[in-house]
């Protein structure tokens, strides 16, 4: 009963998070350019836009459901259930009137199929999970933060617009999820993991807001969602000792991991679905150069406009 409740909560969580991502991405294209150098004006632009705020609140609700789900089910199983969010995101993009390219359809199909395989394999290997001591989850989180820094700087120069920041957000959010599981399980010292999850989710929030204005929904929220789900599954199997099963279940899980990585890479490299962010072609502007929302929309339609969100 507890496991079933956890999975139902995970499904509700991913539905709320995916729709929140979609709403925020739609709203971000109507806002002035967000800039890290001007945090107060950027935050004011976000929190005074009712459409974006609605998506943000919906996403917060989804995160709350996720935390509760971790009380009832193992991290890897909760994440595998939640990982179908990228398929829901693709559906929302399609229902919004925007077509998916062939490469994006293939990438989404591979990703969702891979995560289904992971989900099918997980019941065979989660019975003996236990709460780790603090060095393992802390080491995982710190390594994720280091990789996030690489994706934000050198990685962002070679990936599609917004993809580097989306990978950064996914890495940070996944580190926050590992810290959340450690805190929920009572790993000592608890204050360390509460502080870590707040820092990771805060930095992930900033990264994803910037990504959503620079890329498409699938290349940003899609990539971030996949990493946020795949990496904690790996952490569940290693850090939290949710061991790999033998036989056919082990093969399914290995194929699932390979497919999830392939799908994530494909989305980052080829994502074009949805409305591009206003920074798809130019660099961020200073406040004096920022266009009004109406001007930004007109410029974007002409192809000359500049560079989202909870989880």
C-alpha cells in the first residue's frame, strides 16, 4: 500500500512539474531578457507575470508531492516513475500547436522507452536499500555541482542554445534530489543536506530560468527533466544501495540506462521543438538595452531578438 501510494504521488508530481515547465517556458518568451548580473530586475519580471507565477506555483506543488513520495518509495523507483515527464512535455508541445521534428520524436521515444525499461527492472532490485552515512550522498552532490559548472561555461559554448544551462539545471536539481532523499531518510547531519538541497535547487532555478529564455521547451526543460530523473536513479542504485538485479531484469536496466543517456544527448544536440527563447541568436542585453515584452515579441518574430521555474 505504501509503495502504491508513493508511485501515485510520483505520477501526480511529474504531471504538475511538466505542466509547470510548459507554462513557464511559454511565459518566458514574453518577458524582458533575464540576466544574472541584474537579479532583482530579473526576479521582478518573473514574479510579476501571472502566467509564469502560475507555472511556478504548480511546479512547487509538484516538488512537494515528490518529497512526500520519497517517504513511501525508494529513490530509484520514484524517479523512474517521474521520468515519463519528458513524454508529457512533448505531448504538451504538440497540443500547443507546435510540431516536433523527426529527430526530436526519435529522441523522446528512446528516452521514454528507456525509462520504461528502467521502471520494469526496478522492482527486482530495491528490497535491500538502506540509508547511507553522510560521505556518499555529499560526495555525489559535490561531484554533480562540479559537472554543472563545466556544463554552464565550456559546455554551453558547443551545445545548442540553452542546452548547456539546461544540463546545469538538471545536474543541480538531481544533486538536490539526492540531498532531499538523504534528509528524508534521516541521514546525519540533517542540517547539512537541508542546506545542500536548498542551495542546489536555488542554483538550478536560476540556471533553468536562463535556459528557458534561450532555447526550446524540449532542449531546455526536456533535457533538464531527463537528467533530474536519470541521475538520481543511478544514485539510488549506488549511494542508497538499491542494487542491480540479475538475469533479464539486469539486462533491461542496463539497456534503460544506455537509452536514457542517448535520448538526453540527442535532445541537447537537436532540440528545436516549441518556441525558441529570445536569446537564441544574440547575447544578453543590459537593462538599458532591454526591450519591452511587446518589442521583444516583435523582434523575435523578425528573427533578431536577444537570450525559466522551479524544477
